[in-house]
């Protein structure tokens, strides 16, 4: 009985990690790509390593005048890629929609940080802090997103 419990207690986390990896890889490979402007505000997450943490410029505040915590943004392949959706039903003419939550009047979709190498953290942070960078994201049909790349625009 103890051997079975040990076997399942080891197998279960491995299985969950494989499923999560498959889901993220599916979004990465099959999601629609968008590039969004960002500006940095916190270079390092002390608990989880070297991440550039940033705010995404959607061209408006998605959490302005919204009562619900859960909300969605309509994404299009235009110069101003985002607009608010009244609900998360995919009814507008969007190329994709992005699910997120409003926290402290900011829209968070789980794509607000990007892991960077420790030896380049200071250099990358300076560029992101200057507002001269973008992220490339992939969004699946359910509104889930993953960051594919951090695009640094140096002068």
C-alpha cells in the first residue's frame, strides 16, 4: 500500500507538469501573434529570479469604468491593437481576445513579466524602463496568452 501511494505521489506532479507544458507549447505554436508596447517598472522579482516586470500599453486602461474583476480585451492587428470587450464572449470582430483580471486598476493577463539572464539584467532593464520595447505574445482561441519574445528597441 505504501509503495502505491509513493508511486502515485510522484507520478501525479509529473503528469500535471507535462499537461501544463503541453498547454503552453500549444499556445506558443498555434496562437495568434501580437506585438504590444511595454514600459518597465520593476526589474527583479526577488522571490523568483531575474524577470523584467512591465506594464503593457493597450492604448487605454482596460480596467477603467469596469465593475467586474474578470474582463477581456479585443486584440487586432492594427496600430492600436486593443479595445475593451463588454464580456468575454467572442462576439466582436477581433482577431483574438485576451482574458485577464483587473487588480488595483491594472489589467493583468499573466504576461506581465519576462525571464532574463542575470548578466544582462541591468542593460535590459534600462531599455525597458525607457519605454523603448515591446513584447510578442501568442494568444489562443480561449483568450490565454504566453510571451514569446521581448523585443528591445535600442537607439
